[in-house]
C-alpha cells in the first residue's frame, strides 16, 4: 500500500540581485512556502519525497506566508496525512484524485487560497510521479491527449525603472532575442507613453509589445491610454482596473483595441468560469501559485480554450526553479499559449533551490523538464541555508522594501 507518510512545511527567503517594482509593490527578495511530501510503501518501507512551492502575495489573493502555512498545517495536511492511494499502479492519477477530492471538500477552487494549496499539490504530484517514474509534463500531456512539446519560448518583462535603465534593458532584451516583451505601466501617464514609444523604437516592429497596469487605472484612463498608444501596436493591456471592477472589464473588452487580459481578477477556477461567462476579457494570465497549483491551472486552461479566450502563462516574481519547472510542464503539455512568462531565475535570484538551471536560454527558449516528477532536483544545501522562520524573514534587512501600496490592498 502507498500512503502519505508525512507533510512538512517550511519557508525560504530568496534574495534578488535587484529590486523589482510595479504598480502594486516593490521588492528585493521573496519569501516562499515550500512543502515536502513523503510517500511510503507500507510493505517494503521504501519512501520517496516530492517538493512543491508557492509564492503568497497579499495584494494578489489576500494570502500571506503566515496564512498559507497555517492553512496547510491546520487544514490540508490533517486531511491528507495517512491517506493511501486507491490505485498503486498509477500513483499520479491517485494523487490527482485525492487532491481534487480535498479541493472540492474545502472549496479550494472557489476561494482565494490558491497559494496555500499550490505548494502542497505540487509536492504530492511530484512525489507520486517520481514513484511512478514518469514526468508531470508527460502525465499532464497524456491527460490532455497530446504529446508534450520539446520547448516553449518565454517573453521578457520590464519593471518600473528610470529611462536609462529602461533603454539598457530594451537593448539587452533585443539582443537576447525575446519575441514578446511586457512593460509594467501605471506609474505616470506621460512616462507610460514614453515607455511604450521607446520599446517600439528599440525593439522594432516584429516584437510583440504588451503592457500590465496591475490595477492602476480606471475605465477612462484605460481608454485614454489605448488611444494614445494606437500607433505603437500594443497587443494587450493586462489588468487595467482593480480586480473586482468586472463591469468595466466587460466594457473595455468590447471597446478598446488591445486585448484585455485579466490577472488579479483571476485567482480561482470559479472566477475563470465567471469571467468567461461575462465575456470580461480576451485573455487569462494563469499563474500556478495564485490559482492553487497545476490541476487548477489546467482546469482554467480548459475553460479558456472552451470559450475562445487566449491563454498566457504568468509567474510570480521570485519563483524558484520548482515553480518554474511546474510552469514549464503546464506550457509544454498544452497547445501553444499566447505568451509565457517567468524562468528568469538566474537573472533575478542570487541563489536558486534546484540543481538544474531552469533559466530560459537565448530567444527565451525553455526546454521541457527532464527527469521524473516536476523534473527539478532540489539543492538541499541551498534549501537548508535559505530556510527561515517567518518572524526572522520579516526582520531581514531589505524587508522594508516590500511595501504593498494602498490601492493594492484590495482583498
Ligand atoms: Mg500581471
């Protein structure tokens, strides 16, 4: 019999090489939740473990690292520890069913608690797939009746910065060969127009340019922006208005030329269904951590495909190689997304948690994860050194740099 023998929750602090700033926050490090699930064969006593990660952000889902750890320890772990798999020949399918039952019983797909569930979900799937000696990517592709593709091409993201830094980054991105670049906007109207104009000038006409306002605008400001950037061919405007302004999103989707992509408005499977039903957007930004893990993310992809909504793979700033591997698996196991974000691990993180370098290569090329489970092997030495107690994390030098702005505290 295969049973869930142990669930261990910890937190890590990952320092950045530079501060990353957008309309809702600025940060110089990320505190992430790590879950280790141990499976045991009760006959042989053999064990296998899997790792999962999430990046709780209060201004996205309302969760903090503290609330996520409490939720996992207080609710999810107690329900799952000691449970055994119904079908030992297909442990990944068994783990998936168990996770879906738990999610359903606790309304995970209807509440904004994705970052609490995600780390646990990824860890259990990782362990089960390792036991089965298969990769999550191939398992997911098979469920989708597809053959996983060999690689995906990520786009670049440009945070707020001074004009000189913007110019330097745009030159670098052009040299690196990104086909898509997303600009963070919403700080100042004139600066936003300058940023878009500069990007088009330096990247040329063949690069897709998108913008992300992170809830910074109202309806009129969004319309005004879309008029002013018409000549620069902006493909999409992500989350222009606050997350709960759904009627405005519906009107904007009808009336502005760039595609309206939702991000902060899309944190659960139920929200995806509602947004699709309301025709409140043309695209979903799907970040595995905020929506509750890979199973939830796949459900949201399926909703999008059914309703003709474009899919964008998003990422939380500060994801380690574990979440990067999960995102890569989702991307490679599905039809092409409009855009893939993330996998800038080496450029952003001073140290990573995986032995494999999950950073994409030139042109944003990220290869399908090799190996079993998520395809990432934990660097135990880095993991134990970067592990922190939450109070210690909050007292770290630089933590004052994490400041959610007032308008972002909306959950
Ligand atoms: Mg966004």
